[in-house]
């Protein structure tokens, strides 16, 4: 997904941006065109590939059963210990961090897009940016309604259209401050909804205690019990309806997603997507400008980032996980306000670790494959959604709600193997992944060359000492 003209986490990024090019680099002015292979930044491809694989580890619970399984590993099966251990490892080390890494790369893509286009003398940068992200919004809508309801493309495209283009020239310091401020807004939103839910539950419990003591209830206490019972009844209904739809026909699933789509793409965007996505995008723009994402900083800087990030995130996420287990994974949990802090610090540390591996040139057998996954990330993202839908849903293998949480790790490993094996093979013959080709062609409104032997590669960028 990506390239020099657009800021997306699933795409191909240009390496001809301001920071990656050495001083004195010369770029020939030209009309708008997609990024070529010679212009790529391998480190960013590797980070994107690692994030794409990691995000399946987060999403597999929502693919395989009712959405509560994303947080609660105990709703399917009897192996409590195995399920809790698997969930805890995922929650403490990975939860939210892979999505955050995607968002950071999305933000970095804005800088890559605009800098490369400006250096090439492109006049219609804003038009390209607009078209590209409008297509991304459409891809997200199609993905949500026809494949999987856990889509993130819609949020990314909408956020880019509304917020990102004006931020491309903002100073590093201000981008980092703005990103942190938006994440704080998200933490505040989490806190508000968590405490509001806790207040509703506690009011009902207090009223029920009065009722059980044989005392007469006030109107307010009766309303509190009714409100809480309505919440519980709606959850039960949603759970039953979810199982029925996802174990049923494809048409039943279309109707189910059509029912939830408007809420997900409206209310949930402002209560979840806005801060969750935009904050990390702004941080990504700042981190790219300072050279963090391309490996330009000294090892010492990355070392301190890795140490500080994990020392902050792991205890926070572990404490949150302990609280959720203690509260039996109730939605009304006081532990949710910790989410953004552990997620952000852990994501930056995780990205720094991948960058260091690339910078040191170790594990090339793996990083080359991850880079290929990153170059074809949109295709791999949609392939994963399609494969998991066929595996779990009723019109496919019908495993929805039948595999225990720890068993899902085997599915994740199998899908990772497909991504890591197929992507390099594909790129031996083709310029882009299939969906990347569609996206580019639609963005430039011109069919792009696909096969490697017919692709027109530009002259190498001239570099002077």
C-alpha cells in the first residue's frame, strides 16, 4: 500500500524523502509517479512487515469468536491456565503496540509523500494525497462490510483526509507534543467511559442490596437497576446474535455488519479511532523527521529508548492484565485508563528494537522476508482477513467460537508462514502486491506497470560526497 505519494501504514514508502537522502542528493523533476524499488527505505518496510504480522496476534481473538474474546480469553473452552497464559503474554508484550506502529508509519508516510513529490517538482501533491486516501476510505468500507468488521483502513483514510496534510511542515517538537496531547485525550476518554460504566454498575449493586434487605426502593434506585439490567440484556443479545450471524450464511453476516457499521464508523471513530490513531500518526511524523524510524540516530539513543520503553510499558500492561483477570474481564474495569500509556511507550520501544536489528544488519534471513511483507502489506492485510473469515465463519470451515484462545496461536503461526513465504516469491516477478497495484492505478488514474521486466525504473538517485 503505499509509496511516495501517500501516507499509509500498509504501503510502500519512498526513500527519497528529506531525511533519508544524503546531503547533496539530486532528484530529477518529473510528473507524479509511484515510488520505485530503488527509492524504498528497507528499515521502514521491515518495521511495517513486523507490525503487520504482530497485529494478527491481536486480532485473532476477534476473528475467531465473539468480539469479547479480544479481551476475555475464557469465553471459549475449559483450559483456564493455558488460555490465561497465552492471553497474558500477548497483552503484556504486544497489545496495542502493533497497531500503534502501523499508525506511526502512516504518519511518517505523509512526510515521505510530500517531500518526495516536492523534490520531483510535482504540482498536484494535494490532489494525489486526497485521491489516495479517499480510495483508502472506500477500501475500508468494502473490507468492513464484505470481509471483516475489525477494519482499520477506514479510520486511517478518514484521519488522513481530515487532519494530516496540514501537519506535514510542523516542527518535530510540536509534532511530538501534539501527538502526546491527543493520546492524553484518548486516555481521558477511556477514563470517562470506564468510570461512567463503573458508576452505573455500582449504583445498581447498591440498589439491589437495598432491595435484598427488604427495604423500599426509591425511583432513582429502581431506574439504576433497570438501566443495569438493560446493559446486561443487550450484551447477552449481542453475544447470541453474533454467534448466530457468524456461524450462519454469508448473507446473515452481511446483515450483521450492516447493523453495526454506522455506529462503528461514526461514534466509535470519535470515541476510539480519533485519539488511538491520530496521536500515534503525529508521533510517527515527528519520529521520522528526527531520523528515528530510518536508523539515523546512534545506537545509544535506540538502546535507551528500548530500555525505558519496555521498563515503563511492561509493568503497566502487566498491572492492567492482572486487574482485568481479577475483575473477570468485566467491561466496567478501572484498569482501562492505563491502556494508552502502556501502548505508546511499548510501541516506540518495539519499533526501536526492529530498527536496531536492521541497523546492525543481523538476522537478514528474517528482515528480508519482513521487508517483502511490508512492501505488500495491504495485500497481506486483506489476504489475512479473507483467510481467517473462510476459516472461522459459517460459510467456510465454521470454527467460529470453537477454538480455545491458546489454540489460536497455531493459526497465527500458519498465517505468518504464508505471509513470509508468499510475499518474497511474489516480488520476484511483480513490482507491487496486487492490491498495491490497484491502489496506485486508481490514485494516479493510470494503469501502472506490474511485472518487473516491464516496469520502468528511474535512474538511480545521484549522490555526491
